[in-house]
């Protein structure tokens, strides 16, 4: 069963929960440090990831 709080993330290439999505947006907006979101350690280029995140349908909500 699909969790209502899950969403497909183009950065991670898989379904993530809305909490991780929000945390990533907080990192990209420079509200929290990237080290606070351990999942971002595997993302090679955070600037490109930010651009992708900004264009994602879930960033608009």
C-alpha cells in the first residue's frame, strides 16, 4: 500500500516521505545545515539537486 505522505523524489530517484522532502527544502533554502539531513550525503551536487527540487511539483505545495 502506498503511504499518503510519500512522494516520488527526482533527486533520490525513489519514493520518500514528506518529512524528508521538507528537510531537503529547508537545506536548499539554507534554513538548516546539509549535515542535518544524512540522506543528502549521497547526493553528488547539491546545487543541481536544489534546481531539481525547485522545479518539482511538491516544492510548489
